[in-house]
C-alpha cells in the first residue's frame, strides 16, 4: 500500500467538496486556483460547475495548470417514463462523454438514476426492476459512444438509501454484474493502450457497510476499478444527502479499504468527495482544502 | 397470494407504530385496548413498553383478549468492547427470550447491534468485521438458551444506513449466511413440532432496495421466514430513523414482495412497524390504527 504520509501527490479534490465557501457558491475557477496553490495535482469537477464557468474556459485552465482529472461528475440518470425522456437522457449522456473527453478526464462517473420523478418527490411508479432494466439498456447504448470517444464509463454504486431517487445500482456486486453483462471481455485486458470502456467508481461512503466489499473489490480487479472516492460516515448522520464527514471524523476504516483496492493494483488518486451543508460548506474553502490535505496524509 | 382486501385478519400492529398519540407517550395497555376494539388480532410489542406496564400485566392482557403476537421486539445489540459488556448483552438477551416465551411470542426479533458506542455518537472503534464476529458468537451462545425455551430467534437485517449504530447485519443474504452457519440443519425441517430455532424477520423498509431480495427470499424458504414487517419508503426521507411512511405513501411495491414471501409458504401476519416523529406519532392513535387497517386491505 502506498505511503500517503509524506505528501499529497495522490490527493484529488472532487469539486463538490468546496462547492460553497462560508455558505456561498464558489466558482470552479476559484476552486482550481485554490487547489493549484496547495500543490493539489488533480480534481474531479461537476458538470454544473463546468457549465457555469464555460467548458472551454475550464479546459484551458486545467491544461494551463497541468492539472489532472480523477473523473468527471457525472452522467447517468437513465430511467424515464417515456421514449422522449429516455432519448433526452441518452443525448445528455453523450454530451457528458464528450465533455469528459474535452477535459481529459480518465472516466465519466455514472450515477445511474432511480425511479423517474422520485428525486422531485413525485415517483412515477414503484417498479425498481424496470428502472434497473432501463439503466442496463442506457449504459449499453452509451457504451458505443464512449468507445468511440475512448472514454471509460465508471458505474458508481450508491448507498441503498438513494435507491429510490438517485441510483438503483446499490452494491459493488450489482455494478460488477452490469459490467460483466455489458463488457464481458474486460476490454482493457486485451490491450493496455485501450482504456477499459466499463468499470466502477468505488466510493467508500456508499459501500463501507457491505459485508461482501472485499470479495467484490477482488472480483473487480484493476481493470474495473476506475476511481476511488473517500469521505466518512458520521454517527449520527443527520441528513441523508448532505451530511458526509471529513475523513477521520467517522466510522469508516479507510486504510483497510484502500488496502483492498491497492492490492488489486489500483494506483490512482484518492478523491475527496464531501457534501456537507451543515459543516464543511459553512467554512472557508481554504480551511476545507487544508484539512483534506492533512487528513489525506494521516487517516486515509 | 392471500386476499387481504376483505378483512384485516392478517394484520398485526407493531406497537412502536402507536408509541405516541398526538405526540404523547401511549401506554401499552391502551394500545392493546385500541387494537382489540378494532378486531386487530395480533401485535408485536416492544420490551420497553412491556416493562413500563409490567410483564405479568401485559401477559395477562394478551391472554384475556385472545391476542396473538407476531413477534417480540427486541433482543440483540451483541457487540461490546469488553467481557463485561459482552456478558451484559448475553444476560439481557436471555431475559428477552424468557419474556418472549412468557408472552407467547412466535419469535424474538434480533437487532444485532453495530459498533459499540456508535448509537451514543461515540464509536469505540471502526472494526465492523469485529462487530460482525461478536454478533455471530452472541447469537451462537443465545441459541442454546433459545432452544431450551423453544423460542425461535429472528435475525432482522437492517438497512445499511444503520450499519454503524444499530445493526451490522444489513442484507437478507448476510442474515441467511448467519442462519446457515449457526443452524445448518434447519431444525424446523426435521420436525414440524419443533419451532425453527433460527430464521429472519424480513422488514421491507430495510430490504426493498436489494437487487437480490427475491432470490434470497427463495433461499430462506418457509422455515427461515419468521416475521414479515411492512411500512413504506418516502421520497424524500427527512430523518434516517423516524421518517418511515404509511403503506401506500412511498415507493415500495409491497404486494410484489409479499407475493415472493407467500410463494415460500409464509402464512403469518403482516406486521405494520412505522417510526414517524413528524407525521404518524403526531396524530391520534385511533386514526393511525384505522389507517393501518385501510391500507392493509388496499395496498399491502
């Protein structure tokens, strides 16, 4: 396992972590400047933040600073109630793939969606099996476009508490079942120069509880492990979405899980992704970034 | 699948559902009277409610009214940081078995516990594998006492969002793995007159999201399915513990899951268990019980 204690060369900041500074929206260019100033070498930006600042502008900034990306957040949200909805999702996901390529991202992270309308509090139906089937078909279709763009897709299993409204792929096993169905050849294995078209983004917040986690990480192997996200699970957790903890403040044994991932040969970034309305988004972003660096070196 | 639309003979009320009436604690004897008045034939009481009213008193009330129990809530909370803590859990669980027997319950529901101290916001460690091992050992030891008391133990897998503080058994598959390890002979299969010493309490709130749910229900079979709990998953859910929905108000396809359970031969009660600080505990308990009856007949 890599030694993170001496520097933060393998730290990446998911830009949602500093989406707000002292409660106020922080534009992506300022986030980038603050990361660069601290010697942070990689980020994973969100689409809405990129769009607000302009894709060309962010692409230029990333290249100027020699920044790497550890991912691009996010595509997905495949399920819909009618053909028009499915087509809109398909078109939007193709644009996301193209944006990820323009930014030089190593993968597009997929939060696959749940029951249509549930995120707006108005679920159109209760058939999660149907939603899962639409996710399967949506990824299958997007995969063709992703192959042409040479952009790997990283399915992110989300915590089961998001099954209804955000993602009906809820365990690493389920995500890997999808990978095996849609990319049985593990394309990356055939040629090191071809990026894996399909794999997973492993976020410990979503998966730490899973009694099968270690076995499924071993099943994934290096080819399928496209991204590794960290934060922490707080006790108590007071909000289902925006009460993620800073690494070290919760109950997740992060080094143990990182050890499992690195035992498979994963040598990429450890990406910090914290949504925190009550705590970290209330603080100055400089303090949040400095804390991420310190915790990356001590508890990740 | 049984037709629930004509009556509510297979409705059981978990007494936590009417723990409060208009925000005020409702004593168990009053809950029992209100259930009996409505022709509700079964309840599943909580230990703290029984203790507040007196075990002998409740036992007498149950028998006087010819009430059945669909379970007794709850034993468990096995993990601890030292031998004294483990022994205290063991002793308390034995008492719970004895109380369940005194009340004529068909099973003692086990909420197995998580990281010691996490429920109090002070987790003693981050080793969920250790907690799981203590749960295994705790159930193994309790099983001897349960066999003597002829009291089946029902392991309740809790939603993964409770893994840290309430139960580190989080899927039906994991619960059944425990059953197979600790009771490989499926004792009930050997003699219909011997109650199954070990099985599961299946609560759809905790398990509805699971892509393997149907397969694991089939694996459980009639011998392992000791209790069936219903409520609903709301979108949004505003509190991790006490924002469960009334059947029909959320996204769970309840009849589909009940169909899977009954296809295994389950013919017991459908037990309503709703924790709801903001909604149902604020209403008069009479209204809550009447609503449970109506929903049982229409959407369960």
